[in-house]
């Protein structure tokens, strides 16, 4: 039980981020269409694996950390750029759900080796 606690906490944290992003998304009155169309867009970063496992892991991980969408969202709010804020919230929801379902950041040893588990 204790050995699984960090993984469970990271998954719960991911769910919290995803739910918060969706609450803010719908509170801002953004429509379903953009959410449905773009929720899987960050997974296009997995195309980096065509260049090998190191490039694939790097491209996937850069897109699947909270740094870029949080930065985009903050800038979007500060300069009143609705599209940037909307993209950031969809992106955050995607990452949060990935974490919740156990899809973590990748190691260059292979696509299935993640910081949460081996998928």
C-alpha cells in the first residue's frame, strides 16, 4: 500500500488538475467543439518517436508537462487573449487526465517506461 501511495497521489493530482481545467473552461463559456477537437492534440508530440526513443521521449515530455500550458494560460489571462486561455485549459485537462490514467512522462528507454508506471 505505502509503495503505491506516490503513484496514487500523482494520479489524484492529475485528476484535480483536469477537473479544475474543465471547470474553468466551462465557466468561461467555451464551447464543447474546441474541447472535443483538441483534447488529444498534445499526443501528436508522440510523433517524435519516429526519430527514435530519445527524441520521442523528449518531444512527448516537453508537451506533457504543466509548464507550457500554465505559462500560456497566465499570458492569455493577463493580455486578455481568450484563444490562448482556451487552448491552455484544454491542454491542462489533457495532461491531467493522462496522469490520472497512469500515462506519465516518458523515459528514453521506451514509450512504455513512464514516471508513474510501465504501461
